[in-house]
């Protein structure tokens, strides 16, 4: 069986990553989402094993020491990392594994997995980004302004991503991401086995 694709999804906060990922998971059975480990405290409504595996710093460090993480990074004072076992198992079963991680982690993944697909999701404009954060209604104006300032930092390094996908409408964005993954999966270097098989079997015909 062909191994699945490792897909990194990053983007500005407020770009709609969460919604897009949920839709990919519900519409296409061959996508799964990796759940990260973190030392950040759970936010209201978050559950251990659903949003994250919440760890103490000591627990996290022992995961690093035992080589249990594919990658990890520090972000705003906390550790975040991708557990290895789940990723390896799902890829070997042919699933496309989505990692929703920040840029240091994304670049680290690309170094280890040459075939990983790095996707950056962006709203169509700065005004739209601001409107989405305002309409979400979960943050006050100061927090929204701070997030918009951070968006500039979040854009640093975006040229290292393989694809930049505009989230104008959710349907189109989900369709575009899936199309990219289909195209990537059909690259000739992923399909050479099939040609080898056919060549081999032709000898017996
Ligand atoms: P939050 O605390 O808002 O849930 O996440 C903060 C940042 O950490 C986000 O940019 C998120 O994509 C990133 N992140 C979450 N999990 C991981 C991970 O396993 N590895 C890395 N490198 N970043 C992660």
C-alpha cells in the first residue's frame, strides 16, 4: 500500500485553519489529524486527548529524551510537539496525516520528510482578517490588534511553504487543499512501484 502524505497546515490566527481542517476530516475519510503534546495549560473547553495531550514540562522533556516526538518547538513560553507513534502508524496505513503546527515545526518536518506538503492558509486580505477576528467575538479590540500585529511575524518564512491557499470561502479552500494533496500523491515518484509491478507482471502474460 502507498504510504499517506504528511501535510502541515499553518496560517494566520483568524485564517480559519480550524474550520478548514474539521471539514477536511469530515468530508474525506483518508485524512486524520495528529494531536500534539503541549506544556501549555488547557483553555476553557479543551480536553486532554482531544485538542492536545497536556503534559508537565518534565513529562514533555522525557518525551524528547525518549525520542517520542517527530518534532517539537517552543512557542510563547510553552513546548509543543508531534507524537511520533501515531504519525508513523497512520502514514503506514495510507492515511494523510495533518499537522497543525507553527513554522519552526513545519521547517523541521520538511527536513525529515522530503515529501511532506507544507500549506499556508490565508484570508484574502488584511481587512478580511480583521473582520473575521472582530466577528468571532471572542476577543476584545486590544487582543485583536495584538493578534493582527503578530500576523506580520507569522508571515515570516512563508516562502518556504509549498502552497499558499486563500480561504475566501470554506468550500473552495477545502476543495483546493484536497486537490493539492491528490496532485502530490500522483507525482511520478509516488507511483513508480505500480509501473514496476506492471512491468514484472507483463513478463507472465
Ligand atoms: P495554541 O496554544 O494557540 O493552541 O497554539 C500555538 C501555536 O502552536 C500554533 O501556531 C499551533 O499551530 C502551534 N502548534 C500546535 N501543536 C504544535 C506541535 O506539535 N508542534 C509545533 N511545532 N507547533 C505546534
